[in-house]
């Protein structure tokens, strides 16, 4: 129980102001809140399960591949930026179909969050906690902490989405993905 409470609190605080919250907010302006939350929860559970596994069995061995993961994730974010801009070419009928396609929304959010969390500070915090605490409590607690913090961003994103034009949302989302991608690549190359 201590591992659960500790990891929930630590990961909730670590997630505040993180790029994942901005992603959650952005996705919530485009997709149904339920779909965004399901995608985030699935991706977070998978990443944090891997994190506690790494923390439990090998501890600090993950740090050796941090740069490569950052570069791969950065390139993926640039692809997400291009994909977001490409969405401007959809017809109104296609856009409505895309918004109502639950599987596509959940998959898009899940993949984006999975890649964003690889090597992120919440993943590293989860690994660190798992080296010291029980893996099950750490896994569940870190997942709950992250989803709770991102849920705050989802609520804010859903409210903003009703007041912002679609074009602003698309360009803003593309810009955020591109910025995250460039920052991750720069970190992976050791420029930061």
C-alpha cells in the first residue's frame, strides 16, 4: 500500500506541467474525452509496467539507451505533426467519420502517449521507485497518478475545444508535436 500511495503522489506531481499533459489537452480538443482517457490509460499502464520491470530487475541499465529512445520518439513526434497538418485536407464527411471512429482515436492517443512516455521523467521516476518499492503497488500507483494528472488536462482541453476554431486547434497541435519532436531529438543528440 505504501508503494501505491508513494508512486501515485510522486508521479502525479512529476506529470504536472509535463508535455504529456499538453498532449492530453490537445487530444481532448479533437476526440471524445472517454477515448482520450482510454488511450492514455492503456499506454500508461504498458509503459509503467515496463518501467517497474526495468526498475525491479535491472535498475539503472535503461540509462544507456536514453539517447536513442529520445531520437526515435522525436522523429515519431515530427511524423505526428505532419499527420496533424495532413488532417486539414479531409472533407467534412471524413472529419466527422474520423471523430466518431473510437478505435482510431484510442489508437492515435495510445501510440502518441506510449512514445512520449518512453524515457520521460515519469518513466524514469517509476523505474527509480520500483528499485526501492514493490513492483505491483508502484505500477498501479504510478498509472493512477499519471492518469489523474492528465485527466485534469483533458477537462481543460475539452472546455477549450468548444471555444477554439478547428484550424487553430490543428495548427496548435501540429506545432506542439513538432516542438516536442525537435526537443526530444536535440536531447538525444546531447544538445541540451
